[in-house]
C-alpha cells in the first residue's frame, strides 16, 4: 500500500467553486434560451379519481397558449420515472399523462405558452370533470382484500420479481438464513418493537428544472438538473419514440440532488414540447410543486424482533418492513432491499435471520431515491435494539458493538443473497476501521464521562448520549458502470471526459485529482468536462454512493493508459526504453542518463514530429464488489422534560471511507448528510389533511435546519485504505445520514429512560411519550 | 411597467409587469447570479443589496424598487467580496454552489456591520440563507476566515 500521494489526500480547491461563489457558473435556468415557451402543469386536486372529461377550449383561446398536453393527445407509454440502469428494477406503472389520478399532485395536463402568465391562466381555464374514487392512505391496509386498487393489470415489472398491482404490491423481498425458530428458542429474551419513519423531501435548493431546444440540425438538446443524464436520454427516447441519436442531454451545474434528481419526469415533458412544436422551452418547478409532485423519502414501518442470550449474543433476528411508495413504484424494490442489504451484514455473526419486506402503493406522494436509500429507515430499528440489548445485558454499547460487528476478512451471506433486483455479490470485507471510529467518536463526545449519568441542566432539563453505527456500499457491484476518456494537449495538460455527474458533491474535482495523481501533474492541468451525452462516455450517474469508487477507478485506468503512451514517446525522444523512465511533476527522466523531457515537449513531439498521433485513451469500469464505508455517530442531547423539546448539543461522526481523495470534500459530505439527518430526525415532516393534500409544502413549514439550528459538530475521518478502490477510496456520500435518528433516540433514552419509536421527534411526540411512560414532571 | 434601476452601478431601463418581483426583473435582464429557490422569502438564494440593505429579491415587488440601487454578488466591490469568495473556496464551503452567491452577500452585509462577529452572530446572520449540501459547518468557518483575512488586510 503506497500512501505517498501528491494530490490524493489533499484538500485541493473544488475546481468549480470560485466560479460558483462569483455567480458565474450556470445552472439549468441560467442558460439564455431565445423565445422559450414556458411550461406549467395542472395537478389533480383529488387523491384518487378518474378523469371523465377534459375541455381545453377556453384555455387554448388564451393569447400566447401554444399547446396543451393531456392523456387524450399524448401517447401513453408505460414507463418508470426512476432513473436506474436498464432494465430498471422499478415497475412500469407511469404514463406522461393518465386518465386516472393517483395522488393530489398527479399530473392532469401541461400547458406550453409564450409567457408564464399565459401558461398559468390556461391552467386555470382547463375544465376537468372527475369521478372521485375511494382513496387509500393507510399502507397497512393496502394489501387487504377490497382495498382501493391504484394500478391496472397493464402495470408490470420489467424484471422477473414479485409484483402484484391487484394487491397494490409494488415489491416484495424475503431472505432467510439458518433456523429462525430455533434461534428464538435458544434466546434468553426476545425483543420486539415497531418503528416508524416519515415522508421527507430532499430540499435541494435548486428546484427541479429542465429546458430543451432543437439544435441547428434539428436534434433535441435537453439541458437538465439531473443526476442521471444517460438514463434520462434512454427514458426520453423510449417514452417519446425519438431515436437516441437525435437526443443530447447536458447536465450543467446542478443545485443539489440527494436522490431527488435521479428521477426522470420533466425531461420527457420538455422533450415532448420542443419535439412537437420545434420551439425551445423550459420548466422550473415551484417549491410547493417540488414538495408535492417530485419524489420523497419513502416512509417505512419496521418491526424488529431479536432473540438474545444473556451474554448479548443475538441468536435470531427478524426484520419485517412495510414501505409506502405512494402512487407510483419508483425505487420500490431497491430501497426496500437496501433496508436489508446495507444493514444486516453489519452484524454478521447472527446465524438465524429473516428479512421480509413489502412495498405498497397508496394515494399519497411518490417515494424515490433519497440519500441513505432504505438503510436510513431500518438502521433506526437496529440501533435501538443494539442499545436495548447492551443495556439489558449490562454491557457498554461501544464494547458490545465492537464484539459483534463485521471485521476485515469476514463476510456475510446477505451480500450474496440480496442485491438490486437480483441476487447480490458475495464479498469479503477488506477494510473496516469501525473500532477506531467507535474509539475516536467516544472520546470526542465524552462517552464514558456522560453515559448513564442523566446530568441535569436545571430542574426540567436532562442530558444523555447515544450512539449509532452503520455501513453503506460503494456503488452497485457488477451493475454500475462508469467510463472516462482523456487526451493530451501540447502544454502538458489533459482533457478528462467523464459521464459521471457532479451534483455539487465535488466529483469533478476528485476525479481530476485521481487523474492528476496517476499522471503526476497538478490538478490545474486536468481540464474536466462531464455529463454531456454527446461528448462524454457513458456513466450510470450519481447514485448509490458510486462515483468515487466506480467512476474513479475508470479515471485511474484511463490515466494509466495515457501515462504509458507518454512514457512511450519519451523513450523515443530520449532514445531509451520506457522501463528506465521515472515521472516527476510533468517531467520524464531517464534514470540511467539523467536526461529529461517535459510533458509539453512529449505531446508536441507526438503531435508534430514523427509518427504523429494523439495521446489519448478511454477506459470503463465495473466493480466486482461494493466495499462498505463504516461510521460511528454520537449524539449528546438535552431533553426538556416539561415540553418534550430535544436540543442536540453535540454530534460526532467518525467515518471509515477508505482513503479520502479530498478530505475537505469528504468532510463536507458527512456534515451535509448529518445536518440533513438531524433535521429529518427532529423537525421535517409531510403533513396531510384528510383528503391526502400536503398542507406544509414550504421550507419553513416542512422545517429544514438553518445555520442557527446547528449543534456543535465534529467530523473525524479515520485512517483507512481500501485495496480495491482507486487510491484506497471507498464511498462517503450517503452513509452519514443514517446516524442522527438512532443516535438521538438512544441519547434521549440515556437521558430519560424513555424510548422513541416514531420520527420526527417533535416536542409534542416526545412529551406524549414521556407522559405515557410517566416521566416525573412531564 | 417601466422604470430605471441602478444595477451593479449601471443605470438600466427595465420593463416588467405589475406582479413581477425584483427577482424576476433581475433574472430577465441577465443577472442570473440571483437564484430562485423558493419564491417565499425562505431560502435566501435570491438576496441582493437594495439601497445597501440585504433583502430577498423575491419579496420585493419590482414596482416598489423604482429608481433603486441594486447590488448582486457580481456588483460587490472586489476588495471586500474577493476575500469572502476566496474564503468560501478555501474553507470547502461551496458544494453545489446554488446558495453561495446569497451566502456571500449575507456575509458581506454581516462583515460591513460587524467586522469581527462571533459564531453566534454568524449563525444568526446566515439564518435566512438555506443550504442543504454543507451542513453549514464549513460556511461558518468560511465567514470566520473571511473576517480574519479582511482584518489582516486592513
């Protein structure tokens, strides 16, 4: 393991950051499009209804209205809006426009008009007659006989997995190992609890935005805020029946994604508008539209049953998850699967395991990809049980976790059993520094000084500390592919072309660092162009914590090929063989003669002197495995037992993400995920009225954290190196969102002795729990 | 409707409809560094200096800004804004960057009023600017760094 890096491991400046800070960098809505049509959408006011008639006469008469799209004039191609690989492991249950409305916020019609005002006036002038149907809001009742049915027989899974629209079943997963019954019999005690997590919004500050125009050769160009430009091109091609060769998708700067922009639902609308009118067009969702009609985090009910011996050994574990996917089945199978596959291997010594999960449709907003992707929901349950078990068996939680978690050289049968829509991939853990994460985190929070102390801060305020551990993956093994190509310029700089999608995460920068490290040049000499389906090679896009590990390895391979060519030319110039050459700071030296030639001269020679050729290469990468990053997260809270208000005083995250390519950017991923998670744990929620309408579709009413809500934060990147990753890297994008909910809940128990089972932990909910458990003074 | 606005020091004639916000006018006239995140005055992505005061431009009717002096992030004097922007870059406080022009303006307004703010004051000053990427940690560090560098410079 060579950890003697030049560029890797350094917090170099994010390459686009200064242009962003100056306001120069362009997001989708910042591109000037001449005479672009504005698109507005009419949404269903009913949770479940049939459209009996739609009359656009008055709307079309409004000056400036160019086109109105609805189910009667747009081809009904069944597809999924989930921007996943092909074939997608999500049900084909959506049409661009449908005659059936399945939630308040479902799409009735869209107007393309010369001005925003005209488009909005037309929306109000469309007359729709609905027949209301009985709505289904309770996921627990979704599969009951006689429950309202959302989708017809034509809705299908494109892959052979269990799916039954007649029972509102969007996905089902079951895995079993060992003998569960025997395991529970061997136990000295059995814990069984049910935990609930809520709907949540991604809240990327840039709303979903797409624009389209025809280029000078009448090809369809879509500029869009997407995490998945290549999947977007494929889905648009299929839904609109436009050949892929006629579509170009460009992702410019994008204002945050977090999974929300892994969904392809505006691109086909701008594509349709431009393709059918020949006009450029644009749609920018309003904030309420983003909340209601884009995608959300799936709410989940998780029932966890663990059988435990007196010494703390878990003899059996049964996890039963019910996931609410809302009206359409985006990511229904894979988020559910991840609730098991990213969670159960962490405690790999449990021999008897069953994971059973169902995802159901309801007439509520649609679930989708969201940072953490199911693991966040089920870790709430698992980490509560770990805390309960450690307490019941009178062990310190840190030592208990250390004893039972997966270690280097070990595996779990779950890796192979549970994949993404098919079997997973067996793997042996090569890097796991969770013990170090636990030790460093415990020291930072003051675990041993504060645990079980119930320190008081005034008559009604009591403090406690809690812990959560989790793992994630690094891409989807044997499915996710990333590719890169590079060419050399005569000043010794290199163009790097990558399909990978930088959402603000900094992947353009870390991929440039990987190329710079391989070629031994400063990062400034790598010119990055990413996410343009005409110019860059394919990449699945930014999801599943895949970019650093999978696309990063593609860049490393590609740069290594370039380096070989560079050395080949240098050998020719220096009249020696490439074996005796060394590279240092863009200079190639013959170790025997001491003679050197610069990168600049090498490229100039290759371009102009003899046997001319372009120094260039490309490489693809799929991963044989998905090495998990690990994290230990600690919360110190203060509970006001009179009001139920929880204040998080300090939050510590200690993470093993392998070798961080750029430590500042890795910390930024952790900090961002933690604050998102804190806000999800304490305040964020979708509130619905009795008709299924969201009543709080605004930042402040949904309640995301501001700078003022921040606890003291500490992030620790522990020393680690993953031998299968590019320069030792694993992923870091998602993992840190798993900890806040369970760490806070465990800390509240430490402070009060009262367990919390339902998120968000609002003062009202906590106060009710304290009252129910007869906490003195509540 | 028509009016003249001084935007980043230049007098510009603008046309707008009575319901337009200052944000709409700015973006329509190419000042796309002013971002729209919510149109509710909640996210701070659209802040500008209106007659030297920090405002959410989505909450200002264009008609009420007649003859006003508007400064976007691009119109700040380079001597004051430069160190702030560099500090955001060096502190790793820029992720997606959609909120950053607003954050830089909020920082500028804060440092004009208080060149040596403590963390509490920084948090309060940034309370109207939402960021979902960074968790604010590095943004707060960036403001501290900018304050230090500005002081050292003076």
